[in-house]
């Protein structure tokens, strides 16, 4: 599809009706699903793969793909009553607008737009997702909600539900979250402060972290730093052995192979119609 001396982008089929872009570049390999506008793989040349994708991920319409970076928009988790989890952007087919290669990186731009096509979202919307893949991964979504007939303000929440690949959850810490305030969605208690020794077991926490957070993998001797753009919280999630049985798309012991650290606006907030907003994240990997 696009090729240069430093890399290429080719289109492939993941399953019937599921198209993807495969990136091969001198600094990384990557895969992006057009279904969900979802980065499934990012493998910098000097490191192990950074994103986790389940071996038993299900490619089925109206179902999210388990792994990579699902885009949760225009709602996250259960913030919109009776609407299901995580919005419709992760189960919609995005359009490829452009794909460019240079010596430093690959830049791919995807778009998604609609008009009152979801019963829980009776508004027109437009999203542009810019993905830059190289030694770093940068992801940004610019979006506008348009509604000339009713509301001047629209409730919205969002997140990048990123699955990070780790050696084992026992070996992983996130130092910036240790002894920091969080709301626990396991016990439904708010304002807790506790140590975070590792990420093993059923964890579902909303931390009030607006700046960068680093995952330290002591066995793989690497750090993964997540720098958010215009998000108010970081969500830390793993189902653990306590809850993994509820998922039919996580392969055996898969819950020990990843941790989700998610830049998020986890609670509904009112946004202005016809105004442009941006959210994003940059991911960097370094050796310890």
C-alpha cells in the first residue's frame, strides 16, 4: 500500500470483515485494526512487544477486540446508564485518511464520523485519530460533537484502555501510584490510599493521576512510561484469577501477562457542542 526505503504499510485481513494495517519500519513493527481504530501491536526494534493481545481474541461485530489499545468513546465503563461498557468507537469501523512513512516514524490518520446512529448517543460526531509509530508510540484523538437542535452541552467520558505486556504481574510495579488516592471499583469504596506492591489479582482502580506514570517490569528489566494528554485519571485494571473466568477471550493464564494502565476521563463531564477537544497518550520504553 505504502513503501519506502525505511519501511512499508500493507493492508491485511484479520478475519472476515476485519481489515488491518501492518507496519514494518526500521524502528518498530505494528498492527492497527480498522475495526475499532485499535492499535493491536507495537514492537519497538530494541525491546520486547509492548502491547498484549489475547491469543483467543474474538473478531466479531459489536464486540471489542481483547488487547492492544481499545478506544473508549463517548463513554467509559458504566458512566452512561444502560448503555453497556466503553462506548461504540471501539466497535465501529474507522476509515483510513492517510498513511505516511519517514526515517523516524510512520504516521497513520484514521477518521470516524456519524449522525445520531446510536440510541445512547443522539448527536453528530467527528473523530480524527493520529497514530505515530517509531521508537515511541503517540496516539491523539481530536473530536467534535455537533448538535444544532437541542443541547448546548453533551455528557461524555473516554479512555485509552491500553493492555501492556509484562513478564508476570507479580514482577510489576507502578511506583507513582503507590500510596496514592484512588476509588476502588472492586469494593466500591472511594478515596482509598494503599500500597501497590504488584498488579496481581483483581484490580479495578481509578487513580487521580494526571501526569506520566511508569510501569516497572523487574524481570524484563524495562520501564514503560505513559504520558497522558488532557485526561484526569489513570485506571489500573486486571481481572486476576478471581474474575478471569468471566471472559471467554482471555487465553489461559493470560491475566498474568498484562496490566491495563489507562489514561481516562473516567467520569461524565459536560462538553460544548461544535467545539474541538483532544485527548491522547505517548508511550515510551526504556531499559532499567
